[in-house]
């Protein structure tokens, strides 16, 4: 049974805080790296305030896009080997989620100074992730080709999620907004060492298709893990089930056969109903959480576009490590 809209409207403050803590890895929902978005540097960062990257990454469709991205990224055997060999995602999947969210939101909403600092942190971390998979094939997280794959799968998933279950952006940015998102977000991947990145939606599809010969089936245990991660309360399980079902319909047709999901090629009446339900879930969650995430609130405060966030009165902001 899926979480209904009425369930979310009745969520108490404690439940909303629990959600924020889940995705941030901090009990307050605003860890040090979120607070640094408000205090480190001045002026805009890598991306235009309220521009297309802000609007895509500030949309709750990212919850669905994130699951789709993980399914897609895991189809590359060397990318998967790096995660399996250097991550405790099975023991603590939410810490892994918070780590991914940190890079996303700091590079999106932080000042240029903070984004550069975060890119250095991630490059340093990538420099330690190297080894070989079970077939003896060497991998390194700093490999530009692997970085490129991770970026392509991520960008494709987040773009597809915005288009299918997010708010319509055409009225604000015009019908070519997907091209603008692909081109703009590439800046974050270049900062990590990726090269030869697409600048349009069509180029993104072509780049993904070129990887088909090297992709391999995602292990069944990982697929099961992504569809039902451990440690969720009952109400969270019901909500997550809706997200995962929607995510399986957003994976690129190139990757979907390897990920064991229908992907975007499956768009019959049943699939449209499923995506509509996922969209309703996200709209209801938005009502419960409010218009902006703590990260975007912090950015708006830094830019002088909003008052101090609620957490600012609780403790002094600290720079991210």
C-alpha cells in the first residue's frame, strides 16, 4: 500500500525532521556542510540562482532520480566495483546517501569558493578509491572515463525524473530547458576530472548509448537493496516503494535491460498511472516540507534573498571539513 496524500498532510513536525535527517545524515537536517552554504563565500556560485540547475536539484523529483541514477550507474562493472570495494552502503545506506547529497547540494547552492573546496574534497577521496574487480580489471574513481559514466547516468536520471514527476519548467525556461540543464550541470563533472561531456539532451542520449558494449547486469542483490533498503519505518517503506517503482520507469532504455527494470521505453497506461501516483506523492511531501530544502534556504540567506534559516538560531554555522 502506498503512502496517500492525506497521510503526508498529517505528518507531525517530528516526522518531517526525521525525513530531513534521513537525507542529510544529521539529526537537525542541517549538517555543517549545509550551514556552510549560508556562510562560506559571497554571491552566486557555479550556477545561476533560480536558474535551471537550481530548479531541477531543488525539486523533490530528485528523490526518484537518485534511485534511477544508482540503478544506472551500477550497470558499469568498474563503477560498481569501486562502490562495493570502498563503501559501507550495505551497512549504512543512509550515510552513503548523505555523502552523495552533500556533493549535489554544495556544488549546486554553495558559493564558488565552497563549491571549489567541495570539489577538492571529492577529488582527494576519489584518489584513494582504486583496485580491481573480481575478474582482475583495474579501476580508479579518478579515471576520467568512469567519472564521465557516473555523470552521464546521474544527469540522465535527474533530467528524466524532472520531466516525468517534477514541476514543469518549460513555462519558466522555455522548451529547450533540458539542453540548458545538461550543458550547465556538466561544470560540476569537469571540476572532478570528467571530460568530453554532452551539452544537449540528444548528445546525452548518444553518449549513454556508446557505453552499451561495456555494461553488465546489475547484481540481483543490489537491485533488491535499491528497491527496499533496510532501516525504514513502516510509513517510510510505503513512501519509498512508490519512489522506487517510479524510478524503474525512468532509467534510460540503454541501461534498463542491465538494471532489470522497464525503463522509459515502457510507457503504457499502467506505467503512466504509476508515474502519476509517484508525482502525487511528491506533491504531498512538498506540502509537508515547505517550498525549499535547508540547502536552498541557506543559499537564499547567503544571497540576501531570505531571512536566516530556522537552524541559524540553534547553533553557530561551522565550515564544512
